C-alpha cells in the first residue's frame, strides 16, 4: 500500500509557482550526475578494462558512479524543498557573508550564534531559510530533513534533523551555512534540503558470529562475479517510489 507525503501552503493566498513547489527528489537530479558516462572511458559500455577477479568484484572494475544504484537511491529518495527566490551572496567589509533577495517576504533570517559543528569550508554564521509549507506524514512516520544527499557541489551546507511529522510539522526556519568560496547567485528553484519519510519502529542490535551466517553472506558476496557488470541491479535492487 502506498503512503502519502502531503505539503500544505502556509499562506493559501500565495500564487502557485511550479518552479518552487516541493517536488520529488528524482525530478531535480543535478546535470553533472545526468551527464556521467557509465564507464570510465566515457562510453556507455566497455569491456576493455574489466577485471572480473579484482577485489571489488567485476562491478567495481570499470563502472562509474552513474551505475552505483545505492548512490542514485540516496539522491532520489523522498522530496526536495526548492529555493523560492534568487538569493544573492556577497562578502561585507568585515569578511562575513551577507545575503539579499528581491522578494518582499521573510525568506531568510540570521542566527546570533553558532553552537554546532560545521564544515571548515563554511562561514561560521548560521542563516535560516523559511519553509512556506506545513507537511504531513502518515501515522508512525517521521521526516529526515537533511542537506541534499551527494550534493557537495551546492554552495551551502544544511545540517540534519528528524521531525515527528505525523504529529508536528510546522513551517520553521531550516539552518544553513554558506561556503567560504562562494560569492554570487543561488538561483530560484535550487534544491535546498531533502525530506525523507522514515517509519518509527523498534530495533534491536545483534552481532552474529555464527559460521552459518558468515557462509551465507560469503556465498552472496562471491556471486557478484557471475555478472560482468550491474550484478546489484540485476539481482538485488528494488525500485523506490515517491
């Protein structure tokens, strides 16, 4: 049975804008990812460099990131919140970033202090981008809010948080940090943060030292060599739908 992740505008009178409406993450994959070739020689298929006995299995010998479906699944999971206006980033006379936009709304704010660990390539100044949507998930589902996965190319960093969105999901300010190397425009429609529904369930930790379990997984590991490429896709991968 499919579930529903619902967005509700916090201002019902706001004009609809398809460029900035929250969307499926898979619909806003970056161009650099789309342009990747499947193999390291830049072609869609190559056997010249394949080595079925390398220690990564045949899948790891010549394929590019484009054929790594776990990498793709991370980028394509859930939904993406998009920037609602162009944002200009500049450096002021004190060497600190300043941001501006031409929209008459409370699009962003700035926090008085930083009390969390942030990447060294970011300015230690915490901004916040204002959500303009409530959202809802089904009972027992929370939402992971995080920096768009596998997107270090974006000129900012967003820390992660989990909201129990079946109970509480208000349009808050989501913190972000500007990279020190960036001056310029962050364009309207840029993915700002990713929202991934996760089910709340009880889990137990087990470390299994049995020989039976080891052999089961070792056999599965060796079966990678039964395909020249795409063993994971052909035998394991399940298509995700959002």
